[in-house]
């Protein structure tokens, strides 16, 4: 790794730590940084602050870092595999599959029937995960028969559009209460995740990113073109399965526990390339993970407007931040 890359990673890590501390400190109840420092040093602090930190702020900050890293690495892989600057983690319909699962759950009598036996938050996460996995399984089946990468991309987009149409029909027939619950889920949220759920999300994220790290050689070969990769001995179908698996684990788990969070997976890989000025995935994967964590954490800070007791939807904040950058990418690449 080059010396300037090491300096950039050090600077980004410092920025990430500062943003995480800021995210932990602000909110409806502001916690002085001195109290947070005392907590980490093992010094006893006010019980009220301790409960807020342990039960709410720390899990939310950890969720932001995990979600940001996962979505960014997933987006990087999709852009490399499809050689498309606007490809993101949901390009294969993963988000749409999760939305269908949640829509079928929330706009049916199942929550009332099962609420005495299962936690509704867990049920929502499970069905979202099943929906994402179902779409991924369909794409896997298609990739076995279809050789062309762009054809797989188009099929993924069509599957996502078809599923979105089904979700719209379910919304049309849903009651006002069901619609409200579903729309709130689609806005995404970093809060409300229990420590138990965070552990599962972290395990999935670690698994997906580990697969990505071990796939750097594959990703670097794909940058040179499908034909070159084939002549170098790369099995494109096998490469696709590995990348789809990693992307499905990363994007599917985040969507299951946090709801759909858009644009991070599209813009972060481009920011990473601009900052580090390299196409080497040995550098881009950790860079995207750190920058994604920074952007999601910063978005969480923005969502908590100073003096405002409510919290803006995280998906709305990432969209406001991401759309201008996407327009810039389109104009730059003349897509």
C-alpha cells in the first residue's frame, strides 16, 4: 500500500471516530463528551446518561457504521461486476424483494395472529431477509443459463420493477394503518435495533465483507473486461455467484434490519476512487467501508436537527445527499 494511502486511511479513521462521537453525543438528550469519555474510562456517570448510551446511542452508532460499510462494499462490487457507474446494491431487486416480504406481512392479518408468539420487529426482519434471498435465488438461476453480464443486469432491474408493481397493488388494497406502518419501514431507520439483532447484523456484515476481501483478485480482473478475465482463466459464472452472494448478504441483511437505505451504495465507491485515485480493490474495499460508515453516521447526525425533538427518515437524508452526486456522475460519464 502506498504511503499516501496510509495517510488517507488514517485521516478517514480519525474523521469517522469524531463523527461517531458527535452522533453519540447529540439527540433529544445531549450528552457532554466529557461524560462519554468518563464512561469509556470506567468512571461512573449519571445513571440516566448511562442507560441512554448503552441502550440507544451505542447500538445506533454501531448500526450506522455496519450499514454504511455493508452497503458501500456491496455497491462497489455491483459497479465492478456490471461495469456500470450507477449500479448499486439494490440493482438486482434485493430491496424490492425485501419490500415485498414486509408488505405481505404488514398488509395481512398475520401480525395480529402471530404477535402473541413472535416479536413483530423480528418477524419484519425475517420476512425482509426471505424476500431478498428469494430474489437473489432467482438471479442465481438466471445467471446459470445466461452468459452476458448486461443481460443479467437488465433481468434484475425487470424483476425489481415487477415486484415493486406487486407491492403497489398491495398498498392500494391496504388499510390506512397498514400503509402507515409499511411507509415508515420504507423510510429506513438506524434506531430500534436491539443488541441481539445488532449482533446478527454484524455477523452477516463481517461475512459479506470477508467474502469481498477474498474476491479482490476476481474484482480486479473484471475491471479489465469480461473477455480479458476469461482469457486469464476466470470463470465468469463462478465469479458472479461469489459476488452475488456477498452483495446479497450485505444488502439483504441491512435492508432486513434497517429498511431500505438508498444512494449510499452508488455514491461511496465513486468517492473512494476520487479520494484514493486507484481502481485496486485491495484499497477500494476498506476505503468504501470507512467512507460509507462516515456518510451514514453523518446522515444520522443531520437527521437529528438541532432543537428538533423528532428524527428525520434516514432514507430521505441519504437521498438528499446522494441525488446531486448521482446527477454529477451521469453528466460526467454522459450516460
